[in-house]
């Protein structure tokens, strides 16, 4: 296998961080509100169009809504934000670009598919840690109906989905990072993922394609930190879902890492089995929604002490798939601790 053995793993891509994740906010669609975390989200948009004329415009509404909420909660105005690191799934990250236009905040657009959440947090944390910025936003969004239209088939065609297919989450999430002594959590370390490709070509089984990238990043992060998976209350992947998580467990077991119940996946946590999302959730915002609504409150309360977010991204495009290319994947890890 291509995952590096323990002796070979070095501190490549590992970063030390010291930034406060002060606050987070979430906006979701009606289907996400029906899931097990529905009562934890800040705002539910009952209309999937969000009052707009297209699903693409609705996605901008979701991101902008989450950003506005987190600014309101912290009493920070858009003019006080040094940089916004944001990303989404649409062509040329148009959701982020148009939201950035409306906000008037200096924008760095990022893209790692469903790993965009951890990439944006990593970069935002690095900006604060380095002293380059004092107040930074990280934001992501995705919409089931806009993603289906771009990556697969418009729902109007009624194309049957296979069991390994995943459901792109509809929502927006935003995080505000600064140097404050109090907040939801403190970012302490991160590991930049390296692209992994096991030769898989099925875009309806992204979980299997992304599992090796998650294993590689988790192992590199643990070795760089001199830790094992048992040093964490939670290792949250996103979004391997039910098809990819067992593969990740096998890859980690080969390296004698057995997280057991500590390893969970956002694509599984976001929806109930009765919602029939097949393998589970996905999308740029999926892991962000679980982090903001479920994990950060537990870190803030002290119920959890240390969490490793490992968001995963399938880096194919409609064109690369149609041309017979394999599916490369990446995973970025961000470690956060409770503030004592």
C-alpha cells in the first residue's frame, strides 16, 4: 500500500498553530434539519431556493447567512475582518467569490473539494498564528441540488443512485478566528495532506477513493505529534461515509492504530439512516456543519479535550471522469483543544 510505514513518516506538511476559534455559525436546508443534529443548527432555511431564483444563488445565500451570523455573535463587523478564507464545490468557487463580493472582505478562495473546511481553517489558523492577521474568517458552503447538477445529473432526470453514492449537504458554515484568550477551542496543530491515488475511477464511491488520503494524513499527524489515536477524544473524518470509513479503519490497523469509537465520520453523523442518503453525507460544508454544531460545543463545555478534524476531498471533475482519469484525493488535518 502507498500509506507510508511508521519508520518512513516524517514531519512533512506539519504545522504548529496557536489561534483561537472564537465562534462558529451554521445555516442548513430543510432536509439537514430533519437529521439527528437538526436541533443544533443555528438557522434552518425552509425553502431550498433560499428565496432566490436558482440553487447556485441559494448556495451563496447559505454562506452569506452563516458569515452574517458569526459576525453578529461576536460583535465583529465585516470591516474588522482582515481575511476571509472560503471555498465551495462549484466551478471556480463561484459561491465564495460572489459572497466575498457582497461582504467586501479581502478574500482568499480555497478548494480541496470536501476537504475545503479543514483547508480553510488551517490557513486561517496559520494567518493568526504567524501574526499576519488578527481577525480571520473561514467559511464553506454546498448545496445538494447545485452539486448534483454539476457533478452528476439534474434530479429531474430521475437517475437511480447506487448504494455507495453520497448526499451533498445543503448548508453554510462560518468560523471566526482571532487571538482572544477565550473561545470555542484553540487550534494547536495541522497537517497538510498529500494527494493519494489508488487508481479508483468510480465517482459514485468517493469514500473508497478518499480513505487512503485520510490514513496518510492521520498517520503523519500522529507521528509528528508523537501521539497515538488514543490521545484524542475524537478523530472526525469528513466525508468517507459508510463505504470509506471501514477502509480507513483497515488502513490504520495495518499501522497498529486502533481508534475504535474515537474515529467517527461527519457523513454518517449528519443524517439518519431513515433519510435514505445511501452511504452518507458529503459536500464542502458537511464536516463544517458537524464540527460547528456538535463538536465545538463539547470542546467549549469541557466534555471533550482534544479533537482532530480530518476533512477529505475527492479531487476529480466531470471532465476528468469522462476522460477516464482516476480519482485523486486529499485530506487535511486540524487539531484543536479545549480552552482551559
